C-alpha cells in the first residue's frame, strides 16, 4: 500500500515538473494557454514560479525561476520518495 502511495506521489511530482517546463517553453513553441486543457498550466504552475521570481535575485534578461522551481520540486521528490 505504501509503495502505491509513493508511486502516485512520484508520478504527480514528475508531472508537475513537466508542466513547469512546458509552461516555460510554451512561448517558444507558440502554445496558447487559453484552451481548456492548456489553460490549467498557468493556474497550476504560476504560484511556485512567481514565488521563485520573488526569492531569486534579478539576473538581467534571463529568467531562471522555472529552472529553480523544477529543482525544488525535484529535491522534494527525492526527499519524499527516495527513488
């Protein structure tokens, strides 16, 4: 039972990391985030990415907040699931 729970947490956090990366690459891929499915990405990922923008210092034209958010979710996944 515990291994099933850990697998669900692992998959959920992995999907969240992929959603952050898709949100970050969306403008370059010319994705529209106004549809019913892709419209959920900004609502799900922007709170963490916006928090990272406030925490990280200004680094000029580069925005490293999505990468920092993915790294934080990855660390949380390592700690919780230990895989």
